[in-house]
C-alpha cells in the first residue's frame, strides 16, 4: 500500500448530533495489486459431459469455448449438449436411482454428503479461484461467500438425510425419483449445491445443466464426486446452452424440475414440463427501504452490499432503493462518496470489490437498460474509477429522480446499477415496495423493531432482511412470490420440494 495518509472530518448534523467522521481518501493513496495465484487450478483443454460416473464425449461431437470475462481469453472447450446427451443422462440417473440410491440406507446417503462437504472444504481455494476465473466475481466473494456456503449446504443436508421422518412428523416422506436441475451463471457452484445437496439427501438422483458461460466449477465438482466414489449416475452433468436446458426440462423421464434463472425461461419451463413437481426461482427487483431513523452509515454499507455484491448479478439484489424523503440527500451524498472507493477490476485481485460482468451479452443488456433510464429522464451517476482495457466491466452506478413507471424501476438490470426513489410515510414505502411484478426479497433499515415487524408483514417478498442484506443460510428457506417463482430452497421447506410427503 503506498502513501497511507488519510483524513477524517467530523460534522454536527441538523439535530445537533455529531455525525460519524467521514474518511476522506482523496487521491493520497491506493492499493498495490494483490493477485491470487492461478497455479492451484488445473483446467483441462476439453471437457465431456459427466454421465454415469464418467466423463463422456458429446453425442454430436460438438464443443464450445468458455472464456474468462475479465480477460476474454478462452479457458477450455466444453461439451455442447443435445437431446441425445440428455436422454443418456436421464437414463443413467434412473438406473442409479433404482439400483443404488433409493435402496441405500439414509444414513449411508448422509455419509456420502458429508464426504463431499469435507472434500469441498479441502479444495476450497481451487474452487474459489476457478469460480472467479470462469465467472468474473471477485476472489474475496468466491473465497469468503460462495465456497463456504457450498460446503455448508452439503453439511446441512447431510445432517437431514437420515432424519427426514422428523422433518415431517406423523407423515411419510418418499423421494420423487430423478430431478432435472438447471442453474444460472451468477452463483454457479453455489446454485449447484442448492440443487444437488437437498435432492441427494432426500434420496433422488440428478441431471444438472450449468449455464453456458460458467460450467467449470460444476465440472470440477463432478471430478470431486467421482473421487468421493458416489455410485455412478447419482449425479450427472450435461453442459450446453438453452437447447440442452429445454431438452432436460421437457424430458418425460424427469420426476422433478428445479430451475433458477430468468422469469422468461421459467415460464417456458412451466409450459413444457411433464411433471407437476416444479420449483422456479426467478428474477427480482427488490426494494431496500431506508427509514429516516435508520443508522445511515450502516445503511449505506447495506446499499453497497445489496446492489454491488457480485456486480449486481444477484436475483435478490436490492436494486430499488426507497429512501425516506427527509434523509434522501444525506444518503445520496454518502453513497456518492462510498462508490468512489469501490475498487473495480481484476477479479483475482484480493482487493477487488467489483469484478467483471459475466458476459458481453449481459454487459450490453446493462448498457441498454441504463440508456432507457437516461432516455426516460432519470439522472445517472457513476463511479469515476478506471476500468481495465480488456474484459467486460461496468462502473458501480446509480440513478436518482427515478419514477415508479421508469423501465429501470420495473425491469431487472442484473448489473451494478441502482434505482433510487423516495417516500414520505411508511404506508407509501410499502405501496411502492410492492409495486412490482416480482416478490423475491426486500430490505428494511430502521432503528425501531416494531417498524421492522409492521413493514415486513405488509411486504410481498419471500425473504426480508432487517438492517442487513444478502445474507444466506442453508437452514433458511429462500424463494419468491409472483413472477419471482414458487417453491422454496433451503430449510425444511426446501426438503419438501424433493419429497412426496404422505
Ligand atoms: P436464463 O434464464 O436464460 O438462464 C438460466 C439457465 O437456463 C441457464 O442454464 C440457461 O442456459 C438455461 N436456459 C436457457 N434457455 C432455456 C430453455 N429454453 N429451457 C431451459 N433452460 C434454458 O438467463 P440468462 O442467462 O439468459 O440471463 C437473462 C436475464 O435473466 C439476466 O439479465 C437476468 O435479468 C435474469 N437472470 C436471473 C437469474 C436469477 O437468479 N434470478 C439468473 C440469471 C439470469 P444457458 O446459460 O446455457 O443459455
């Protein structure tokens, strides 16, 4: 770190209270680069599908490139899945279900899950580096958030494997059979664990399709599963694009579909599914409400975590900020100051706060929606940071003067762009918060516990955080209302989605 001279300024607010001193970073110092080594990661030139416990070539012999979005360099070639590959994987999963997994004692199933969890912990650094390389997220997030949560999910569900009778007292729980699982690119390994761990704990076998842009950590998980000696076919991975996803979700041999992704694709899946057991975890446009009595400095950190975490590629991101009018200017001033300190760049640098946008397509989508925001009259503000010359990057940004009718107040931008609106009364905050086709998550910032309980009770959102944001726990059910989908993942409710409870 060079030249570490900083200055603090203390001010007295309107009500006579001394405000928290502000760190004035100015241009006096900067961080030196601290890149994480990639030596720990071994990437093959080419990957097949993982079917029946083996890596196999795609039926039609086609492969596609997966790239590092921060450098635009190709990392590996990955099998392009088609209907034939999906058929093969579903067949392998069915065989494994009948021959190994369903007849196995729940206690033994649990042992396999514990083994996988421990191996994930042992390989955590390799998983974290590979996740940042293939997906663009900062290493401090993949290392400190994604991978620990992945291990937690396997540990948590390993514990449930032989206790399902206690989860639903007085009733009998039976596995559904073969689960088809389709996951997005924003939390590749974490979403794989959210899907695979409960399915296996409940006695199902799986066929999982990762997103086209982020298959590598899921393929590394397949290698780990092979090493863990899981019976062949219990977990199958078919890589590919929407074609493979559609083949899987409409397959007649599937007993359960679990999907995380866009509302548009979720609707298509619902129409084509051949099973009634479906869970859809779709988009969101979460309100993050700041009342005037909130601790504002903490609330501003909450805003940063809510919208700039993982470049804003978060279905439950707090992308609509609702600030009480009396503190709007102060919050915006603090936010403006804070975003200038966010370090944007190399995802593998341990100091990076905001990494690369996952793909060129997503970067263009963000730009398109930002243009709509400007054209419709909202005021655009952005960080002044320098961006790397190569790769897909977007500066942390926010809009003020946003109206409820603006596109950026209604559509999921899925990038580091916040829409700020105001309210005067708690009732107005709730009305505005619920004025969306989504209902996945929400945040409330206030000093008053009673206000938290009153507000969250009035909100139509699956998860509501109070004086925090984007906190996840495998024991806590996650899922949405309205166009954010249905069904829950995590907790006892998540287990129920993989069982026939009679
Ligand atoms: P998608 O919904 O297209 O992708 C999610 C998964 O579904 C991917 O594995 C994808 O494969 C697969 N898929 C695509 N088409 C089909 C289909 N017809 N049938 C079955 N599966 C399919 O999201 P996008 O990647 O296109 O992102 C678009 C927008 O969706 C984003 O800008 C964001 O707003 C939102 N989104 C929301 C997410 C959430 O967690 N709620 C996650 C990701 C995106 P492939 O990647 O290979 O195309």
